[in-house]
C-alpha cells in the first residue's frame, strides 16, 4: 500500500532531510483551538502529524499528555469529533500525513469496520494502537488492509530480536522507536542507546524509523536525526498548549510556531 506516509519519507530522503513529526491531542484545549493548531502545524515545518484520540485512561502517557486528554474530554472531544476536525483539515491540506494514535478501547467501542472506513474516507493514513500487542494484530489486520491504513508499531528499548521479527510481520508505513523506558515526557533519551537500537532495527527492515518520547529541544533532535529518519515532538507541544490554554487560539499557535521553527534549521 502506498499513501502520503511513503511519499513524505521518500521526498524527505531525496531532499536530504529528516521528518519532523508532531503530536497533539484532538480537542485540547478545546475543539476550535485544536482544529486551528492542526491546520497550522504544516506551516511550521511539520512533515507528519500524530493526532491523539482522547481517552480517560492513557496508561502509556505521562502526566502532561494525560492532562491533555482530560482537557479534551472536558471540552466535549470524542472519536467522532476527532474525525470531524481531520475532515476539515483535509479540505485545506491533502498532502500532510495524519496518523491517529490511541488505545484500543475507544476504537473497539466505535466499531472496527466503522473506524477504519472512516479513516479511509476522511484521509487518515496510519494508526498507532498503543496497547494492542502484535499477538492481537488479527483484530485489525483485515481492516488496515481493506482500507489502506498503515499499522504503525512502537519499538521499545526492551524489544528483543525475536519480538522485533514478530512486530515487523504486520507493520507498515514507519516504525516509532520509543527512546526511553517508561511513560511519555518524563525522561531524556540516551543518544548512544538510541543509535545502537536504531542500527539493530534497520538491520531487519527498510521501513523508516522515527524516534520519540522525551525530545523537547532542537539540539536533541539534531543529534537523534543523525541516526534516525526523524523525531517526534509530543509532550513539549502539549506543554505549550497547557501553558497558554486560557489564551486565544492565535496566541497558542504563535507560541508553537516559535518553538518549532528551531527544529527546521536544515530545511531553511
């Protein structure tokens, strides 16, 4: 299957650039502001956007992203409304890949067929189901293939060679290497540790490998980009949204722009 994800990584590689991937939670701090942030991110150099599905028990996420889910749910966000803001985004942007990231329960409750058909219809390119192990891939494989949605997998520092092989059986699009053990936004990654892990992963697959968890400044990203295909900036953006949540959507977007511009040095 070929979609915006492959095209984006192919172009970045041809241009000698690495992917800047960002994460936001749909509906944080409210639906209107979240929609504006989503539409603005590509203007700030973001190559691929992960949109978090709000969930009441995001166990793999640190306090910062947990609070973003709580704010989103309090603001009335839901999976249906997440699809609505992505649909609006697609009216103005048909190029930037969108990956939905979340937990299996909300997807299952929404209905698997309905979920993946909505992804296809609205323009979602990939899905990361944080708590669905590869042993349970059969629950979604028929739908990811039917509707052309990439099943993107997380690789952790504790993933051994045998498990990596299992994960790669049903992974497409790219791989997300979790650079720390633990929850999001709580530790800093070791560049040497990441380098060793990414080299081992790349020895087993041609898929792009992006690195996430704990990256909050451009110097970290520059170091990690030398050994990976890109970096994910998540909690750092959510912290900006949290800090300025009482401000206007234009102010929040401007603060995000000021932060992300430093990550785009190689593209300027």
